[in-house]
C-alpha cells in the first residue's frame, strides 16, 4: 500500500500552512510572541487664533506618512466648523471654515502614527516637475557659478547635494554662496535656496517638514530636511551633515514652502504639536495593517470577530493541539484512556480550574461518582436510566462541592462546574464496567492514563506561546492536520508494545 | 524500552497494533463485513448454513419483555452459557455449570439467583458489553464439555483454539487455557494462558502468561509443550473456509473442542493477532508477507491452502 498520496496531501497542507504563516509573520509583521508591543504615537495639533466675526478659513497641512510610518485614526475636533480635507501636489491639508466665529478659537487634529509593515513601505517615485527658479541678476550669475563649481567637485547627484549642503552651512565664507543665501539664513531659508540652486542644476529637490517621534513632547518642534529626486526615487538628506538619510524617528509631514497652517479672516494664529508615545499590542498593529493591505483577505482575520467569539476561539483553537498530543499518547506511546477525547475535554476544564485543583476535583468527583454507581448497581437498574441517574448525581456532586468550597473560602474549587459532566458520567459508567470485568487495576490504570494525558495536554495547551500562535496563525492547524494525517499511517510499534512484547527481546 | 528491543521486534517480524490496523484490518477487512463477525448470532447462522458446527443455540433474548420468561426458556437446560451477541473481549459472558432450586451455579462455584441473571441479561440488552454501547441481544447456548486432551492444563474452563487466517491461509494458531486468575475465561487479558501451536504437527509449543513466557501451567504445574491438538487437519480446514464464509481477508477463528461433538466454531474476530505472537514466540509479519507474496492463494482449494500453510509455517521452533 503506497503512502505517496498521503505524503503529497500532508506536504501540500504543510506548505500552505507555512506560506500563510510566513506571509503573516514576515510581511505583515504579526507578532510571534504573545504580549509583544509595537511602538505607536498619538499626535495632536492644536491650532488657535483670534476670530473677529468675519468668515474664517484655516488650512492645516496633514501628515500622510512616509519614512516607514503610517497615519491612522485621524480625528478633527472643531465644533461649528466645516471640515474638508484635500490633496494637492503630494500634500494633504484640512480646511476648516466658519462664517461668523468670534473670540478665541481652538481647533484640533489628532492622529495615530504607527510603523508601517515591512512590505508596505512604498517609496514615493513621482518625478518632480522642474520649473526654472526665479533668480535675477547677480543671484542668477551666482547660482550658475555655484552650480558649476559644485558640479566640478562631485560625481553624481548625491555628492552634488552633499557638497552644496556643506557649502551653504557657512555662507559667509564663500562668495557665491553668500550672494545666494544671504549672510545668516535660517534652516528653512537655506533649504529653500538649496532647492532652487538644485533646480537650476537640473536636479529635482524639495524641502520636507516633519517632526521627530519621541515618547513625550508637549511642544514638538518642526524638523526640516531636504529630499532630492535621484535615480527614480526621492532621497532624504540631512541638512546639517549633508549626508543622505535622515534618522528613522523622523516623520515627514508636508513638502514645499508653505507654512504648517494658514489663516484667512482671523488673527494671532499659533499652532502647537504634541506627541506622546503609546505602545500598543503588536497584534493590533498587525491586524490594522492587514485590514489596510488587502480588503477582502483581511475579512478572514480572527481579529475582526466580536470579543466573545474571539474568546471562544482562543480556547477552541488549542483543542487541535490537545487532540494531536492525544494521538501521540495513544498511538505512539500506547497510553490507555477512557474515551477517545475525554482527556482533552478534561484538559480544557483544567484551564479554568488550574491544574492542581482540577486534578483534585476531578479525582474526587470520579471517586464519589464511582461509589454512587456501585451502589446503584445493587438496584439492578437498566442502562439508560442508570446513566441518567449517574449524570444527575454527578451534577449534584458538583453543586455540593461548589457549596462546600464556597463555605471554606476555596474559590478555585467553585470552577468544578466547568467539568464536562456528560463526559464524567460516561467515564464513571465505563470505569465501573472495566472495574467489574477486568479488575480494579485495569480501571485505575486507565483512569490514571486519562489524567496523565489530560495533564500533559493541559500543560501544552496552556503555554502562552502555543495559545498565541494558534490564535494569531490559525493556519498552523493545517500543519497539525498534516502531522496527524502522517501519524494516521504510523505502523511502527507503540512504546507500550515494547513492554508487551519484551519476551521477544531475548532473541538474537 | 531500548532501541535494540525495537530493532529485535522488527527483525522478528512482530506486528504491533498500529501495523495490524493500518496494513491489515483496514486494507483486507471491508467495514461492511464487520457485522458478520461482530454479531455472534449472525456468525452462528452463517456457519450453520455452511455446515460448520457451532454450539447449539438454546434461546435468544431480544427484547426486555422476554427477560421475564427467562426461567421458562431455561427450564430444559441443566447448564448453559449466556453471552452478549456483540460482546468484545469475553466481557459479559456467564457460564452456568449447574442449577438447583434457589438458582444457578456459575463456573467456579458462585451462586446466581434468577433475578441476578435477569439483570445481567437486561444489561446485555441495553448494550453495556457491546462495542460502542449499542443495544444488543443475549444468546443462551450449549455449554461446551471440553475435550480431555487439555484436562491437565486447564483450570475450570473451556480452552479454545484460535487460528489466524490471512487470505484463506492459516498463518498462526494458539490454544488459550483458562487459569484461576481468568476465572475460567479464555481471554488472555483476563489472565488466561496462551500456548503456541505448531501449524505443521498441531502440537503445542511454549506459552505465555501475563506477557511472560512460561513452560508450565501456573495453576496445575503441568508442562504446556507437546500436547497434540485432536482434529488438527479439520480445524485448519474449517478455519481456512471461514475466509469464503465472511470475505474478511484477515481474521481470527476461535474453536472449542467438545468431547462429544468435536470441533465447534465459537466466534470470528476481525482484529486478531497481537497476543498470538507472544504465545508462539514468533512474529506474524513474515508469515503474512509470505502469503501476500502468492498471487493465486485465494483461488486454490481449501485443502491445498492448508497443505501450504503446514508446509510453510510448520516445524518452527518457538524461540521463547
């Protein structure tokens, strides 16, 4: 009998499981460990101004992510103002408008900043439109000369930008630079001029304004840097050192020479940016990414289920792990248990009662149940009424144990109610038959075997990591299925058979 | 529990439960045919139709109402056996040796009142002893008087002979001897003794008791080896015929030897073959492979199959 078809099926299942698992773990960044935290920030911009009853129009640039960050959960807090967001030339902005505001006005923009998924950080590749800069007279000549000079000392766009930024740092020391930049330019002025010079040199460039993400900043200052379009994509340059690249905690906000906020119809405009780091469960970040990434696919995520349903699956999904262990215990080791899946159900109950209490309560229940069952035996009842009677007795026993433990203050013992009572009743019945037909030894052996497997299953099913893995990556169940299928064709000896057949051991 | 033992078992061709289920019962025994052997009543009918002798059925109890009339039904019989039609592993069998005014006397001497017997029958009907707990019927049948050939190595019960048949070829046999611990029952897990039989000569070899090799009966102290089973050729042929009878490729056939009626087929088993290896001190796998290697084995006549079995598997010395 060929097992090729089985190996093929198991292989396919394992492959699918690993592919989905790898995709989710590596590309969507689903956490491999429980309780993992992912960084995130709350961003708040407060815009205040003085209104005097005239129509007001206030526009505020909005971040749209970049440098590995994404913006989520945007909120606009603005009572009585019309709100609309618009996108123009790579910049997003919100426009607040109101007809007759009076007095001090405060408008808020709030958003969450999260690191994007590794697979999602797209680069901006829109090519710039080069417009000839509006240099005049001497500035024009200085620009041409400066470009000539810098170009002579550089090999490519990157070194050209670096050299230009270096020279512009101390404009006074260089004639052309001083003529272009003025004697003591601010960083923003300097960057704007640099953009113009680069444009004159035929290199697309833009000024970027952003913030540095930090754990707490009540008044986060704006940062400014340069981006140059080079080899098909925009590259950031540090304005101080001139080298390519900006620190990874910089969040780009908007581009160009417009200010953060613009006001028409009011006075005393002032803005305040506040930032607070609020790490969140990595799972939530990953789920959010998944939802953004591919609409239809994400609908299949367990993380979107209602909380109670999720709680149920959190437990249910560990059952296959327990069942798999049971297969190993029975078919590989050869432990005898009562009922095929009884140990797994007991293990589930142990989750609520904790192991020690679970063992004590279970043994107590079965022992008392057996005593009652042996008594019922004398009454010569027929099977179904007898089973029903045992079930009722089991429930009564559970109730009285709960009541007694409540009196004693043993609150753990209250969870006895979570034992699967039907399974218990069947176990008691089966145990009596085995007890009578095969002796107490066999009955106790099977009872002990069941408890041992239950304990083992509980131990594994209760590991945080296992619970987390099967819940976050349910596709791993396909892997367990594949392994179970393979075990289904395990035709070797069970460990217990080595003992059973040890008489053959003497043979050479 | 060493890997060396593991390798030795492999080398000896010992078949484990996983192997038996995966490569033999699942492959050669069609699920559909199981009821033929799992229900002893149907097996009995089948055997009788084919002219194979079985213990006479005195009565069968199918519904609870009939239990009340049990006393009347049992009136003509001095001794009998009550068994569930679908019992497994000998569970639920009561052997009544004699009766008196107050009730019945079980094998071994314990007394059983009529109401106790009736309750036992009720239990049988409600499926306490049946596979999967389905409702069952109770059979009351002739109590076999064992052939005296085993008198010296038997403790109070009826020894039975099991022959494992693969594709119509007997591959291994043993005799199961009741002991004091098994309370007269012939099931190994209940403490009966398993003694291997040489297929060629029909003579017993060594035995096994509670998974340990033994050479003497634990209760009588008599040597187990060298007892020649009477009607051996006939037993082998009957066993081989059971393949055509049920269509099960891999089965165990249980016989008892009655002092008056000779070999009687007791029951068939669709999942045999683990303990018999211990009793013989020989693994089954090599023999099963030998039969499987023959392409025509299912088409040759019974007598030829038995001849081949005796030639192939006879004269093997037990290793234990």
